[in-house]
C-alpha cells in the first residue's frame, strides 16, 4: 500500500529533523550499519528453546522441564532485550 502525499511529506519532515538534530545517527541509519549484537541472537534462540521446553514440560507433566523452559525463556528475553544495537550508542 503506497503512502499518501500527506504521509510522504510527514516522513520527509521526520527525516530532515533527524538529520538536523543528530546527523551521526542519521548517517548510521541510512548506511544500514546498525546491527544486533551476538547476545541478542543468543537470547532469541534461548527464548525459543525455552518455549519449546515449557510446552514439552506442560504436555508431559514434568515440572522440572517446564520450570527449566520458563527460566530459559526469561534468560533469553533478558539477553535479547538487554542488548542494544551496536550503531546506536
């Protein structure tokens, strides 16, 4: 769905404001050099594995597996959300 003229104008104004207020950030965003750290990827994978363990623990009624899955999900979410993109510091 294409942008309307009003939306396109607002987007151009936002880009101009960003370039005026923080030219270094605007350059990094336009170059595409902002990347997630390795901890974020590990956190996402750990969160997914934790979800699988949680579902397995609930379906097999093994409390230890379910609790382990829950803890893995929490740790993975902490790692994934606690990692900032490298280009925005």
